[in-house]
């Protein structure tokens, strides 16, 4: 079996005969194989066990047919090493039992050390790379400074961000301390993943779409830019073939300020489903690849609608280099795996008609 390098070639804006496709959260709860493992382990136990993490990482490659694997982990695994008490509660999600609520709290936070705090992630990468020989590339990832700050301040997931935004506006010195610590810790974490063997890496800013363009530009963009510039610089020449390791920047919900998102940097701009791909192709600088952007709920539609939506996006991109097909956010846990397979196969088949 030959190595499928379609994703890597697209991520480097090289010519491709088809459009590569993978799905955010592709290793997860929509698969019965995942649920069987999860039934006997907590979520964090799965993250901390390299053998289990790799087993789950490989499931969508073997069973769904995606063109890239993404390491099974969580964006919050940096927290314990930095001094934040993290747990996952069933039906609730992540809980931080000592949230950041003051400048003093931010000052007390430690800088993360990837080899001290998350050695299991680096071990998982090494094992996964060995298992993926002659299969597909491995993607690593991290949460972005704002998204990590939102969890650290709120103490749990939210859709309001009252505490986070209040801290951002009313504690500017504390905000800078917190965001700088996260940014520098994320840089080290992402660079360590590259050094451990990931072949591409994604920065997830999952909740940044809940802020205004003004707040993004003044209070968030500088820290995301700090991360992306440092990681892109570190990634140069780190691919096994001496090429760069591509860096993807996914700012969920931020399509109304996509001009600012581009200023943050990276090699590939990840899009949610809220921006029409025809417009995206016009406003995203050709120096960037584009990743996205079908609505995850489309996988609950008929095969005819799925195909129509996929073709519409592929035709909008045309033969522009650097397109990586993906969902506009993570796959929903109640998605039928057969629908996921149909989606993946449709992208692979239809894109060959356009690019082949």
C-alpha cells in the first residue's frame, strides 16, 4: 500500500489530482468502536494512555476512509501542568475547579512544559506515526490562547462568556499575563508535537467567534499571531522530505472578520460553514490554503443533498491550489457512520472530476 500524501500536497499548495478530506472530531463518539472503549475508561484516561489514544486515532482511517488522521487528545490537556485543576464530568464536559478570576490568579499560573506535562502526547505521536506508515499523514493540534483562556476563566464550557469578557475588559494587565502564558505554552506544545513527528498541525480557536471584531483585533489577534508566527518558523524544513510542516488556523465563528484571521497567520485558513465558499475564494489571500467547510449537520441529510452540497463547494474552489475538504466544525456524536463514509467517498470521487 502506497502512502497517501494527498493531504500534505494540498496543504503545501502543490497540485493535486483530487481534494483531500478529513473531519474534525473524526475520532469520536459517532463510532461504535470508540464507544466500546469509552465504556470502560474516562475521557482523560483515554487521552493519557498512548495505546488507547492511538487506537482511537486510527479508527476513522481504517473504517471511514479519511485522507488524514488527527491525534486523539483534547485541547485542555495543558491545564494540569500549568496549575489548573481539570476534570471531565459526564453530561457536563470539562470543569476547572480553580478558575482564573484575578490578576493574581494569572500570575500564579505556571508556564506549560510539553515534555514534563504531556509526555503521553509525544509518545502517542510516535506510536501513531509508526502505525500510519503507508497510510495517511498525522495531524497534531492545540487550542488557541483565547479558547484556553475562556475555559480557564469561566471554569467550564459556555455560550455567554460573561466572566471571560469581563476579565478581558476590566483586568487588562491580568489578561495580558494570562494570554502571554497561554501563547508561550502553546508555542512550546505545538513545536514539541512537530519535533515528535506530526506532519501537520492545527490551532483550534473554537470560541473566538463570540467576540467582536474590535476585541479580536485589540485583545486576541496579537497572541494568536505570536503563536502562529513562532510555530510556522519552527515548522520550516521539519517534514521528513525536508519540506515545511503545514500549520492550519481554524477560528470557528470568525468568518465575519476573516480579514483579521488572515492577519494572524498560518499556512491554511480553516472555515466554518457560515461563509459561502465562492466568497471565501475571493477574499482569502491565495498564499493561504483553505480548509472546509460543509455544515456538520448536512450529514443528516439525504445522500442527494450531501452530494449536491459537496459538489457546490468543490465547484466554488475549482482548481485553486490548497483546498482541504472538512466539516465546518466537529462531526456530531449522533451522526450515522455510513453517512460519514458516503460524505468522504463523495468528496474523493467528485473532486477527481474537477481536478483530475
